[in-house]
C-alpha cells in the first residue's frame, strides 16, 4: 500500500484576507496548518471558526521550527522588519515565503534579516475589496495566478515546497523574477488602484454622478474600496516601477485631452485600448512541463517561460527525484 504523500506543515503569519484564506485553503488541502495574528479579535475569530491560531508570535515560530514548517509572511510591508527579526531568532532554518504584492522590497528586507537562503517570494494575484479574517475564503486562490520568484538565490527544494502549496490552494503558478514581477504588478495592479481612486474622487465632485453611476463606474472603482493603508503601502513600496506607469497613463490622457480641446477625435486612445484588451482576452497560457527544478539554468528557463505567458498546473520534476 502506497504511503500518503507528506505535505509540509504551514505557519501563516497574518490572518487578514489573504493570510486567512491561505490558512483555510491549506487546512482544506489536508495540511497541518496554523496561524498567528497580532490582533486578539482576528485570532479569536479564526479559533471560533475551528482553526488553529494564536496571538503569541514566539509560540507560533517555536512550533514552526519544531515542525520545519513553511512560514508564510502575510502581513503589510511596514510590519515585515520586526517579524523577520523574530523569525531569525526563533525559526531561521524554516523555509520562508510571502504573499505580498511587491517582491523586490520584500526580498531586500529578507536579505537584511539574513534569511535570504531559505526564502522564495510569492504573490497570489487575487483578492477582494474587503479585509480581515471574516473576508477570507478557502477558494479565493482557485484558478488565480500565483507568482513564485525564480531569482538567482532561490533554493530548488524551498521553491518546490512553495510551488506545491500554491497548487494545493488551486492556483496556477507563474514563475518570474522579482524585478519583472514588480514592473508587471505596477501596470496591472498598482496603477489601477491609483486610477480607481482618481475616478472615485472625480465623480464625487459632480453632484448627479453617484445617482447615475452604474456598471462602468462600479467596475472602474471597485479596488478603491480597499483598505487605504494597504494601498498606500504597496504603491509606495513599488514606487520605482510604478512611476513610469503613472507617467505613461498621464501621457496617454494628456494626448486625449489635447485632442478633445482641439475638437478632434479620441480614436487613438480608444482603439489602442480596445486592441490591448482584446489581446488580453485571448492571451495564451501554455502549461510549463519540461523544466526540471534544480537542473542547470532552471531558474532562467522558468523566468523565460513565465514571461511568455506559461503557467505551472502540476508539480514539476526535480533533478534529485526519479523521473
């Protein structure tokens, strides 16, 4: 009789929307999973729902060290330095990942804490405008892209561990370098947040606007309902990559404004935007199956495949395991 596959235990630090959903999904996949939350209310709510949660960080990390658990950082950027210090003191040998929407800034903090060799960055590309434990959903990640970093330092064993967690949560995995992730996230996540805020403010200044607002306004401003402190943190942490995207958006709008001011057409922007959206709707996502994790140039091959739109839907073979 075949022995059941061992699944690495998971310790989730931060039980908000993403961390709380991850704890739920990890448990649902059959893992030994537990969490830490700074607020008593959040931890109590998780325990009330039947999940293993504590407000004692040392307790959570001591347990993680004993189990050699995968530690998942699921807290806002400003909370990372103190959290990493505790990890370095209590569980420095545990594999480590995160679910933060910027990768370069997190990697810098992890490196400064001396934990780089056991760290592989991650970012599930999903969420809602709600926050806190109550907003979580075990199915939040199903079908969603989950970026896993393939920077030069990443350890193949830790990488495969993070990959399996993402797959267990129902995601499709996109391998990417941290800097390339941040450039893409600036365009498809962080800039839309700023545009949504600007659209909401603009409409609020027109007396009849909210009375008439329907689908286009609702869809265009959905992410403006996100917690302001989270939006500020992710935009500011990715400022170097976000600024060029903001400049480009302003350039396009300025050209459209100039055209309108001269009683001319805005066809250039409208048609270009429509064409770009059409390309997105038909964007191919071929499955990545031929890369052996740990082989020569495996990180570079995965980064190139991810850049081309490739995704991982099942565990990749490893060089140190039978084919």
